[in-house]
C-alpha cells in the first residue's frame, strides 16, 4: 500500500515579520530565519534603533538572503496596520509573524506609578494584541503567529507584578486566536523564555538577584538567545502541529 508523502514544512521563500528585531533575540531570530530561506521584515520601534535594524538587514543580504527594515510604534493601531501593509506590499504575502517586542520593570507593586503601569501594558499587552490582530488578517493559510513573553508567568515571586502581569494576557490572546483561526491551519503559539542574558535584562537586576536567577536553571546560568531562536524556527516549520500553547523554554527556571 502506498504511503502518503510527508509534507515539507519549510521557510524557503516565505515572508516573515519580526517585531522588535533591531537587537538581541529579535535580531538573532531574523538572521536565523533568513538562514533558513525566509524573507524577513525587520521591525524596529524607535528611530534611534534604525542603524541596528539596518545592520541586521545588511547581515542578511550579505549572506545572500532578502530583508528590509521598517519602523513603527506597535502600540498604535494605525502604525501596526502600516508596517503590515509594508511587509505584504514588499513580499506579496505573509507567512508568519514573530513578535519579540517588550519592556520590563522591577519594583514593588505599591511603588508602581500610573505612568509605568500604562507603559508596561501598552508595550507588553496592547502591542502584542495589535500585532496578533493584524497578523490574523494578513497571514496566509498554513502560516504561523508567534509571540515572546516571559517564564515569570509561571513564577511565584514579587517585584515583577506589572511586568509579568502585562505579559499574562498574551496567553489568553493566544488560546482565543488559535481557536478562531481553525480551518485555516494557522498555528498560534507563545514562547516564554527564562531570564535572558541580554542588555535588556541587567538594568532591572542587582548582582545578588542575577546570581539567584542563575541558580534556578538546571545549569546555573541564564537563558541564552541562542537557545530560543531554534525553538522559533521549529514552531514555524516542523512544529506546526503545536497550537494555542505557551512553551516555557528556560532550563527548568519555572514550570507548570
């Protein structure tokens, strides 16, 4: 009896939007996906990040890939629509979006100002919502929508209330959107890394807290961006059957 031919889940020639891609994890994801054949829209938020975003583009094109940089404030609906317009206009279609954009604060809940609260929820929750909303309308059938949050969603700890709290809604956005897109074979998932060894992490921490956070993983170290990028690639390709999930990729830092 003849066997079915396996479906090839590849990024070759596929268009991918990467939010927050000018540095750190977003930049590595952009390069990793481009190495796998994807055409990448390298998003950056602030004009001060334009040079770094262009460097990511230059690295990709120098390696024979295709990419371009585009700026937009992802907390503003009209700007989110515009950057997706630009990506689709440039590539003709959109296979996947990977949103890494986020901001952090660490302080007692009783000391968080109204302005800090609004900023945390604007970047970590509203922007994620707007990107997922626009991606749901633009992503081709069989595509992928992926958001990066934090492993603190599974932690019992103080001081990160507004940071983790503003990331928490993304879990529900993910579940709801994945169900709403049934029939289009679009996978919607979330990756929750442990504390990552990037410049984004250290300003909110002390030497003592860094030591403690390191001690909570299985090898006594922070999560590396190089440990997360392969998971992104996997979920955009052979990991397509996972849907509506949150993946805690953190060396055992937290679990549930």
